[in-house]
């Protein structure tokens, strides 16, 4: 397990979970920011390492079990040396946020969230609603059909084409079921928040990391962004994303014409470069993806039937509450964004809102009951945005996931990173690059406003 040097008297365990193809070093800045703010006397930081690199191919279920195993090993080790942990926080980045939610469900089923005080749950640029492109037509076929078949189990789960155990539903749908161990565990955390990039995130679009049915930031020239005071130009107000547009002149027709010509001209060399490089890169990627998928499938089989199967079998608990009540008694133990998203027509929107289909109805009526107690600020934000933005062409299952997670009560912060084209990495300062410095503002806002000790 990957741990940071902490003092023996720290009583708060903070678990940091990296994303797809990642490793614990990607979270170095988050860990250092936490230590600088609180020190080792108060916080013990654990960065699980058993999902490093291509091991993230192996699926959210298997990855979540690995994380819980490391957490339990850590708690046992600390207890043996006289260090008592009384609080726990779980922080996820990218795919790590989905792994975090699965791990929280297992920790909940195994009694840990009753024994420890659940404090903070936060995700950064996490595809909570999957990574299926909200597109219609041939683009949908290319991306949404090819994509999930290149990352083994994790790919199928993030594109929602898997069937989780005997539920007949995608794992992400089960993760968001109000009657599951995952949602009941999530509700126990004192602080719940997500940070979502609005631009330049080629891995995770705003709708999925920000739990939104619309994208009010699709054309930034048409919105007047409302930033949080003190964190201007980076953190957007979670309750009121945009302000009324200030009337501005658009210049003469000639000026607009030359601006468009300049834009097209800039794309010509890039397009030529892509024509040359994309086929080569795609060939390499697909070959490597095939190899890694085969290796992942082998690891999954060994996990199920080998020694790992014996070790991890105790984590195969019932995920719906009806079958999970006895568990505590038994054991206490990331091409998408270069495409324009499609939107639903008025008739499609009506169908989606009614959503009588099986996938939508799989979410319990309690999701609606929970939605009734959702904070007024969250409802206000949703209303203000949806009246100005068309609804994205998501699936009924995806709409259900959004509704269920929003009903939990999660603070949602849109993030506007402008100094680097790779905002997916910049949001957590994945490397010490000058262009990533806006991510430090994200971390400061999180520590100032969301993370509690």
C-alpha cells in the first residue's frame, strides 16, 4: 500500500484514489496540499496502489474491492501499532471517483461507516454518468461502439453496456440506485462535492462530471460566467452559473468574416497533422488495447477463482439493501470533446422526462422522495440552467443516474481552466507545470470550503 509519512496520533484516514492508467504519484499535489494545511498530526493519507497502470482496466467492481482491501489492511496495521482511526474521507480523481463510490458501498456494507465517522467525499473530473458521447447518428456509432471495447471491463462499465451480476443493469446504474449500499453509504458523508471541468477536458465532459442534463458552457461567447468571489476565473458559482449577458457589439460583418477565416486557417495545419498521426496512433492504441484487454481478462478470471478469489470473496456482498442487512452481522471487516454534442428535440425531451422505460424505472421511487429534500440552491441552479440550455441526448439510464445522485445532495462546482488545453490533468495539478497552476486554485477552494477535518 502507498502511504504518506504521518504522525502516529492522526485519527482521520483520507483515501486518495487515482484514475484510469494512473498511479498514486498523480495525486501528489492533493496529498501535499492536505499535509500543508493540516499536517501529519491530524491526517493519515492513504493512496491505494493496487489499481496502478493497466490494472485500472479490470473494472470498477474489482478495483473497488482492491481499494477496500488496502483500507482494511491499513486500519488493521494502524490499530496494531496503537493508532486509532475514528474518521474517514474518500477522494477520487477521474475513474477513481467511481472506484471511490464502489468502495464506499463495500465499506458501508461491512460496517465501517458506522464504526468510523464519514467526513468528506469529493471527486474531481469523474465520469459519474459514464463516458458515452451524447451524440446522434454515425458519430454515436463510431465512438460509443468502439470505445467500450478497448478498455476491458472498465470500458464496458463506463459506456454502460455491461450487465452487473444478476441485476440485468449497468454497474453505474446500480451504483446510483437509491436502495443500494452505495447510495446509502454516500449519504452518510458529512461533505459531498464534485468539481467538473467546463472546457478542455477531452476525457470527461461537463455533463458527466457535473451531474447535469445540459451543458450551459457549450459556447462560452454566449454566456456571462458567474465566478465565486476570491476564486475568480476558475471556480464558478454552484448556485448561479451564469449572469445575464452584457450587451456587446459583435463588430462589422467584414470583421466577423476575417475572424472566421483566421479560425479556419489555424485548423488547417492541425488537420493535416491529424490526418498523418491519427491512423498511426490509432493502430498502436488498438493493438495495445487488445493486449491489455486480454491481460485484464486473465486477471479478472484469476481474481474470481484463484487465491485472490478466496481473499476477495468476502467483498461480494449483496448490493441492494434487501439482501445486505445480514452482512454487517457476519463480518466487520477517462476524441469525445472535439465533437459537438447532440440535443434532444422537444418531443424527445418529453419522452425523457416521462421515462417509463425499464432502465429509468429501475431507479426506486425513493429517488423522487429524496429529491424533495434536495437543497433549494441546487434546485435553483438546475432550473436556471435548464431554461437556457437544451437537454443533452443522453440515455434514460443516464438521466436516472443524474436524478438519483442529485437527490443525495452533492455540491457541484464547475471549473474553468483556461491556461492549459489539458484541463483533465490540470484540475488536480497532476504534474508541476506552470500551465497547471489554476488547479492550485481548485485545491485551495476545496480545502477552504469543502474539506473538513
